[in-house]
């Protein structure tokens, strides 16, 4: 069974999440920190792509509930995927 491929939007969001967390798998950032890496007119699409990325079966990113708001973190699998695509 092959893995579901990532869309271009999901790849861009994964890279933005990597940059927002500065490559740390232990850092948690809010959605707006990831969306800040995109133009204002594309931030809504980035938010949707982040939600799709969270639900992706390969678990490239995970969300963490906090007291104030939901935060997101990149996983080791997400970093490996970016290296495999030679984006980092």
C-alpha cells in the first residue's frame, strides 16, 4: 500500500512549520506563526493545508492542545520528508 502523496500546499506548510519551529521537534507554535510565512491573501489556504497535514496518515506534524490555543509541532517524519525532497 503506497503512501498518500503530499500536495504542493501541504509541502509549503510543512516547510513553514519547520521554519517556525526552527527545526526543533520539541517546539510548539500556534497556527498564526505558521501562517505568518505566507502572504496575507494565502493565509486561509495555509490554515486549511495545515489541518489536512495534521490528518495525513504519515504524521508529519502533530497538534498539541494548550490552555490558551492549539499549537502545532513538526515530527521527525516531517523533517525526514523535507530532507528527502531536498528542501532543507
